């Protein structure tokens, strides 16, 4: 099926938002440090393995705060262990498959996958291929819908991966994994147009909206709380996120709210599919 270009309708975030990314991320990390006592009130883990994929050109260092938090919450949080994420270069996807299989084999339990930005594409694709080994998928600001040109990172991706974005199988990437899947996104993301991260909601898929920068998603207090809550869902008894948490003011209660009174998530999906 041919997916028409969306570039005329969907643009990358503004250069103003992009310029604020570093400053906002620093504030978001500071907010997390200040709210750690509250964050530790999130549901506790059951010890199952969680594998975390970093974003484009990022390394495991970027996911260390998230991993440390999840370890303190009772999860066996693991780095991806493949250095910087320069895209799906030869051997990378095979190494990801081996990593998931090893964690499943060693623990005897399904593995939850978390992916930040491009890392979320890895998590979704691995879950499609290895559904019997994957418990759930959580993505942070991951562009899995629409054109890659609706991000401020597509040129970096081409330089890092050695591939052109025109070779990306957009139809396949847009498909939801057959396991519980949560997309956490922000309309003030300075790297990825928020519509690119909106999942079609079903009994196994959901969207959680926060107000965060793109590079701050992995250190934002609302994101950390939501991730811990999602991972704590009993295997086989997953339910959609309940926004009436102790951090409820950091989550948008109406999943259909728009950036203006006329806009909705549905409209965002129509935009990327138009």
C-alpha cells in the first residue's frame, strides 16, 4: 500500500522549540531529582527484565537515570550494550534479537522493551518479531507515523546510518506490535512532530501525553512515573493508564484534547495519513 507524502501538511517542530531542548531537559532532570520521594511511590516492580534502547547517536549513558530509577523500583533494567545508536547498521538488529533472547532465557520471563526516539522503533520492531518473548513496549517520543522529514533529526539519521530515509518501510513501522504498547509523547517536543508519535488506541495500545522536551523525556518526572506504572501491570492483565495518579497534574486527562479546541488525536492521525 502506498502511503502518500505528508511533508506538505506536517512539519518538524519549530527551531524555537529545538533551541530550547537543552535548557528544558536540564530543568526536567532537576524536577525529577526534587520529586524522587514521590516517584518512588509508583507501583513496585516484580523483578522482570527491562531492556532500554537509546535514541539516535545516543549511548547507554543517556538512559542511565531511567535505568537507575527502574532498578530502585524493583526491575532488572538493562542497557542495550551496543555503543552509540547509529541506526540499523549491519549486525545491530541481530544483536538486539540475541540480547532479548538471552534475557528471556536467563530469567525465564518475558522482557519489557523501552525505546527512546529511534530506540522506540527498535523496540516496536523487536516486539513484532519476538512477541512470545516480549511483555510490553513503551516508547518515548518515537516517530513511527508519517514522514521522517517531520522531525529535526532526519538528516542526522542519514549521516549516522549511511541510509536515506526514503528506504524506510513506513507502512511496516506504523503497524502496532501485538503486545501491550504505550507511546509517551509531548506536543512541545523540539525534535519530533508530536503527530508522528500518536498510536491508534486499541485494547492493547495507548498514548500518554506529557509536556516535555525531546531529550528530556528520559529524565522527566511524569515520564518516569508513567513508565514504572506501565511496567507494573500484571502480565496478561494489562489495562490502560489511569491518569488519576498522585502526579495527575503532569498528565493530560483527556486523550482527545487538541492543541486548539478543534484539534484531536484523531485529527493528528488523519494528518499523518493524508
